[in-house]
């Protein structure tokens, strides 16, 4: 009797596992059967939004399915992240996240995730380099002159950011640690406010997207270096930080596509294959290069994407710890 019961249990368990595997495979086979939503953690018109919409347009063609961009800005990406973390893990809701994004989840305990690694990695899309800019009246015209100025009397100077623990806050802190100074941090609610107060000489410097070079060319700001591996073809006059004298300094934001954690591997695989086609295409680069400072990522498997995310999170988490950054 016990032997018969044991056989029956094994049969039922085997059938359940086979049914689960078939369901996952069937879901992937018919996927996508309806529109996919890409959740963007910043406002429309931001560099992240521009990149996401360029990606969504090509992604839609590759998948032969509508792809919708849904902006959910606020709280340094955590509103968008929490929304996607709670979404059904079926591949129809994706998060177009920025790295660094490790900071708020590592500090705030009430989020439904601890970091981007708590999601299922889909694709590593691209990185953009940021420009070190200063107010127009700063008495320095090169990076080396500016570093000397800060070291001589750091208490006189300040840097702006779009909020505590945001990427441009971390970039400035990383820069300060690299050159060995401590200056005043002035947090704002957005990058545009930082830019306006730089133009008005209310703060001294900041790391901003390459769009700020339009103000540099107009004489309203000074651009000292692009913190990327190579120059931006749109602004060939702007040296990299390497060329300007600060070797191996990178202040970049990485754009990654992730799904809710329990999304079936077959579905993730299908999304990954489509995303890899997009990032390898000239059409996508043509759409996205207006963001500035763009370096396209290489196609990668979900496991490789996850490894890149973990490496990036560890790098920025080290910046947070060294700078002793805490949310107020």
C-alpha cells in the first residue's frame, strides 16, 4: 500500500513539474501576445526617456509587437522600481533602469527589492558619459587648473546635484575623493535647476549630461572634461577626463533593461535575443546618439548582463560607503 502511494506521489509530482515546464515553454512560444510596457524612472524628455523611446521603437519592430513607454518618475527611480517589482512576472512589464541605482534600495528598508540584482536581467543597453562643468566665473579654464583651485581652498566651493544619492551626486563625490577634497553639496530637485544655478554662479561645478555643452558653446558654462572613454563626435572640442589629466576616471550612467524577478527564463531569453538585435543595430544608434556621450553595449546573455549589473552596483556602493552618504 505504501509502495503504491509512493509511486502515485512521484507520478503526480512528475506530472506537476512537466506541466510547469510546459506552461513556461508555451508562454514563451506565444510571447508576446499583447503590448509590452517599458517603465522609465524619469520624466519625459530626460536622457533616460529619450534613450528608452529610441529603444522601444526598435524593440517593437524586432518583437513585432507594440511596446509602450510609461514614465513613473520620482524618489530616485524607486517609484518605477517598486512598480515593476510588484508587476506580474510575465515579461510584459519591464524596467528601463539607470545604474547607479543601488543607493536608495540599500538605504531604504521599506522597498519590495534591495537592488537591481533583485530583478531578472534582460539586456545591457548602453552607457552615457557626463561632463564636468563649472560656473562661468570660475577662474580656471582646464581640469588641472580647476583641481588646483579646489585643493587650495575647498571650503570656498560647492557642487550641485539632482538630489542625495542621485547619479550626479555620486559622480561629484567620486571626483572629490579622487582629487582629495571636500566641498559643499547643494542638492536640487532636478538637473535643470543645477544647470540654471551654475549659470548664475550660485554653485561652482557639477557633472551634467552632454546637453550642457550647448551652454558651454554659448559661454554660459565652462566644460572641463567628458568622463567617458572617448570623445563625443557631437562635441569634438571637449577632451575626455583622461586627456585632461585625470586618468581612468569614469562618470557614466549605464542603462539596463530588467524584468520582475520570477519572470520565466524562456521569456527572458526571448526578450534578451530581441534586445541584443536592437543594441547591435545602426538604426538604434542613429536614434539614440542625440543623448550625447553614448557608448553602445555589446550583446550579452542574461547571466552576463547580471554580472555587469553586480559589478556596477559594487562600484557605486563603494562610493556611497566612502562618502558616508545617507538620505535625509
